[in-house]
C-alpha cells in the first residue's frame, strides 16, 4: 500500500511517498481500506514541521473508508461497513480528560495518509449513509468541531444569531448547522466573491472585514447582539467577537489562526456577562449524534477540490493560499 510520511525536520517539500505493508487486526481492532481524507489546519502544522512529531509519521487526522478485516472481540463493525475516523480515539463520551485527548491520528499516532490502516475499532464511527467517502472524510475534525460548538455546548434557539468567520471548513459547517437549527447567520470574509457564495449558502448578512474593521460593532447593530461567535481567528479577531455579542452571549474559541496569545477586552467581556468556551473537536458520542442529525437533515459538506495522495504537498500549498471555500479533500481510492 502507498502512504505519505513526514521526514524530519519537516516541511511540505519533505513529504515522502512510501510503500508499506498493512498488518492484520488484533483483538479489538479493524483494518480499513482508506478511500478519502481531508485537510485541516492541524494537519498543515504537522506536515510543515510546526508541530513536533516522530520521524516518519504518517499524517492526516481524518479518514473515511471500508472495513476489510475485523479482529476478535469486535462487535461494532463487520467487513463491508463504511466508517469514518474519530479525531480523539480515546475520548468515547463524557467530559474530556488529558488521557482522552491523547492518541490523535496523524500526530500522536500514524494517521490516514495511507491506503490502509489498522486501528482500534473505537477509533471509528459509522459514516452518514447519504454521503460519499470524500464527503464523510471532511467530518471528523471540522464538522464535529462545528457540531459541538453549536449543538453540544451552546443553547441555541431558532431565531438566534450566530456569527461565523471566513470560509474554512469549520466556519462553513457552522453556517450550515446554524441554518438547520433555525438560527440566523452573519458571515465575514475579505473576499466579495466569497461573500456572495456565503449568501448563496444561506448567510442572512455578510460583512467584509477589510472594509469594516469594526465588524463586531456592525454585527451587533445588525442583530441586536449575536448569541454565538464561532471564533477561528484568535487574538486578532476576539476583540471584535466580544463586541458582536448580546448580553449573555457565547464565544466558542476554536482556532488561533492569528496567534496563540493576545489581548481580550475584559471589561467589555464581563459587562456582557459573556461566556468563552474552548472547543477541541469532540468525543465519539458527539460524533454519533452528529451523524444521525446530518442523515436526518440530508446535509452535504462543501468540498472545494480534491487532490491525489501523491499531491499532498501541493494540497497543503493550496490550503496555504487561502483560496479554498469549504474543505479540501484527499483521494486515496
């Protein structure tokens, strides 16, 4: 089988296409023929050498494929089942713990840039029945992050306003889920072409944050204060996110695209009686909840384009450019 390995010290030009043998499953494990993966910012950090990983690590946290072998004592899956990966294989349910947040594929362990993987059966869930492998492979990180922020953590009601930032995977999923919940959505981007696509996808209001640097205040004026901000920027955007909130509103802190530390307008934050919740993807239980809802809604992910396994470095370069709208896929079929 073919796989991609990260060669230390890392870098997109150091991704190596290799041949490797697939091992048979032991007790509690399944072997999955991987059909598709998708790119996340976390994967980019690994591939670019910005997160320390073992030499020869196989990257990519997300995967979807078909079970081709089942070890002893596995009752959840059978040969032929269509499955997708869990970002945190050790976080099955309940509140997160340090132990449950270990074992991330493509980081702590080998991931899904491989045509075949053998892992614990607990590292997978059924994928939505109405989706292709390419579509399902977009869900384990970005889709579940948005799901947990809007459904598992927030107490949203129909008619509430949600603000999403940009057009990456989490933000697009958040827009789609918010609309299914009956919420109204404000979306931001610096591209007029992308703002038009956000409107077409269901955004009620859009704001060009380059033209409107005080976009948080504008969002507050439009909505009377948003109930939830899906915050992916971090320190460069959090001030405006606070200003967008209604009294008692919530910020789901998901990404740090503008840095890992910065100022928060604390006076404005507590005056709003606001809540900030850190979101690191979700549990297997959250994922099964999401799968059921997506099937009921017949919701489909937004796929920008797909690359072949040998083109993974090129795919990350495309991700670097910021030109994508929604998810970037990786085909391993």
